[in-house]
C-alpha cells in the first residue's frame, strides 16, 4: 500500500490544451458556473478548509510530453547542467512532467547542491519554540494534502517531518514569522523531494520569494495584493469598474499568494505544475496569475450581483476546469507587458486609500427623520396644560408664564363653582 501511495504522488499530470497561446479576448470560460483592513497573519487561511487533494485520475502523457520527459531526463543526466535550458523547460507547457524529475530539478533550479551538512535541531528544542503549538495545529489540519490511503504510521511520520521542517526554518531565521498557510507550501516540497532537500528549498524561498509574507505584519503583503486591480484595469476597464463597485477587495487572493495556490487547488498535479512555474519566476508572479484567473472569469463576474459577499464568494472558489497552461502563458505575457514598476504608482495610490479608509472611515449617513417634539402634561391635565419642551430661556419663560396663567384660571374657575378653596378676587 505504501508503494501504491508513492506511485500516486509521482504519476499525477496536468491535462493540457493542444493550442499554444491565445489573447485574453479569445479566452472564454468553458462553463458558466472583511476587507484588507482586517488582514491578519494569515488567519483567513487558517479558518478555511483546504481543498481535498486528488492524486489520481490524470490522463496519460501525450507523445509531445513523452518526448519532453526524455529530454529532461537526458538534460539532468548530463555532466554539465544547462540550467537556462532546465528553467525554460520548467516554464513551458507541462512543466517538469512528473515528480521523478522534480525531485532532481527543483533543487537545481534554486542552485541547491547535494551537500547537507547542517545539523537539525533536537525534538526538545523544537517543542520549546513559541510557534510549536500553532504549527502542530496547522499540520493536523493539513491531512487532506497527504496522499490518500497511506498507512497511519506513515501519515504520522509525514506530519512529524512537516512540523520539524517548518520549525527548522523559522528557528534558523528568527526574524522570519510563521504564517498560517506556510505549511501548505512546506508539505508540497516535503512530498516531492523529502525532508532534507525540502528544508534547503524552503530556506531559500523563505529568504527570497516568500520573505515579504513572513514579515512581522502583513502590511507589505496587503500592498502587493493591490497589484491585481491595476492589471485588471489595463486589460478590461469594465471588469475593473464592476469589481471596484462591488467592493470585493483583494482578500479572495490572499490564500493564492501566501500558498502559491497550494491551499486552494484540488488536483495535486495542478499544484506541482504551479510550483514548477513559480520557482522559475519573479516573486510577484502569483499575483499576475491571480489577475489572469479573474480576467478569464470575466463573464461569471459580470453575471454575479455587484455585492461584496457575492463577489468574494465567487472569486475565492477556483473552478475545477481552469485551463492552467493557457493561464500561465497569459500571466507571463501580462508580466512582460506590465511589469511591477509600470503599475507601482497605482498600487501605492490604492494602498494609500485603503490605509485612509482603515483609520479614518467615512461617517455613516443617518436617515433624517422629523420628529414632533414630545409633549409633557402637568398633573394629567391634557386639554388645558399641554406644554412643549422649551428649547431656549425665552421659550422657557413664556412656557412657565403660560402654565402659571392656565393654572390660575383653572383654580379660579373651580373656586367660583365651589370646587376649590380659593375665593374669587
């Protein structure tokens, strides 16, 4: 059973489209199917259930991908590695094909050698770390990211390895802060390359690609998420205006960015294909992929009620039938057309607006209702002594005089009729 589980991890492949690259306008969905001011340290991820990962059900390799696999194996077997060629093949259609190749190629893409001389911390040292309990809780919630059907002992061993892997990185770099969702990244590398190599990969990424996500606050992450809207505006102003009007914000893309989509995708083959791509790309590339996915779903978005809860609910759920190869090509083109520096001003302006709204929210408009001033009565004499509440000293004087005169006339009338002990003057 263990061998069967291992085979499932290695054999999952992404279903590919035979067409090459198409412009955004020709990409149409196959089927219609609180704000950043509250952004915490990934709590939004910890409070959601990760997609259950499927390790099987993928089609056989096409002849083109079989040839590519042979080329990759020959490339990795060469005495001198052509790293530029390896990087290009990881980015191109199909990525690195399978986990047999990824196990060798991922460390090489990051210039990580075979040496592993660093002594890991002891279990006692790990358990004393202040983040230990939180990491264990998150790892226990990540069971759906492990291959199904593996024996209990093997699953427990993987959980222990994952906990140790995460804490080993943040213990070595105390300035890096653990965030919920980091374990989704770590488990992918653990399953592909094993604990030892995964540490060196995770170490490299945590000090480079994921560094901004591991700052003490999520302010930089919040700012980077604002990259999505200027990109959408460049390609589809109507969609941009509709999303802005819905006040959807960018919170829907937070798990995508923090976990490289590892928390949100349901196919293991799609997750590792994304990782092939991101390992060879700039740190902001997940945001360009996020914008491309929203653009791809334009029709769905415009058919959704223009309300924050409806829009967030739609965008936060990734459809099963996304054409990832097309989306990755479009994202790469989007990055070349509009690199981060070209939209930096708009990102800063949007971030500034969010900051101002966060600390200086606009006053809520209150409905204007004209109310009749309340009436007070003296001794229940409703018809005679109805008195309006005074609003100034003059009105108070007039009201008092009126009351005294009315009381005098009432008592005088009663005395004349023999009902009150006051003689007429």
